[in-house]
């Protein structure tokens, strides 16, 4: 654990794509090192993504990863991260009341949406030091800025049921479908949930 377990950490948020420039070389190298060591016992999937897959998804252009960086005595640490991308949203299996609440006066069965694909806090930090809601707020901020340029009504997450209930439902997300779990997590129940960006 870093610092007082009850004290919120101070941090900065960086897009991995933005720190690839030569002038940020030291920061970029330190972030890469911390991601390679990222520990998240709550989710082997998120830990593996940070350690082995984040660069592949960045290079492919499927998503953008943002790191939550905090100071350490001798360097920096990655206390958490999130990824934002695009996806398709299927309303066919949503309850009619949920569909109406989300769609309003414009009805369609499929539409494009922003996606928060990964969201994680490192084991070295408590939920008091870095609440999940704080990481989610940072992801929402990125999406709101993107929406100002390219529009977009919805943001989608696929989450374990308990994470949906604890983190996403209080933030205004509505359950719209049952989701397929990531490879290797076949025994865990996932749901697809959706929120309306303009409601934030």
C-alpha cells in the first residue's frame, strides 16, 4: 500500500498515445515498466491486459488507454487505467422500458456507442485512495470531450454483475443485455450496460 490507506492520492491522467513523443520518453518508459508489473488480483484479465495486450490494442487503433499516474519517491506509479473505444450497441434484448428510457423519441435496434472496455485499479491502492468512481469519472470526461467533436449518445460497458451493481448502476448505467465474459472467465456472469452521455 502506498501512503495513508485512507488518503486520496493525487494523480495525473495521460493517454498512452500522447506520451509516445520523444520529449516524454522518460515518462513513457516509466509507464511501460509499471504496466509490465501491474497487479490486479481481482481480475486476471485486467492484469494480463495491462502487462501484455495494451500495446497491441493501442497499435491496432481499437481503443485508447489512459493511465492514472501518481508520484513515488523515486519515480512514478500507474495506480490505475481505463480504455475508451467504439462499439455497436444492440437494443433487441433490452426490456422495452429500458429501451424507451435510453432511446427517447428516436428508436432503433442497433446504434454505435462509445465503449469503456477496461477499467482497473492496481492492488497497491485501496478504494479509499483511488475510488472506482473516480476512474470512471475520468473515463466519462474523455468521452464527453470526444462527443463535443463527433456526437454520440451512448456509452457501453461489459462488466461482472457485482461490478455493475457497485460501480456502474449508481453512475446511471442501465442493464441492456447479458454479455459474454472475456476468454478464461467462462464461469463469471457479465452484463452489458449503457448510459446516455448527455445525462452526465
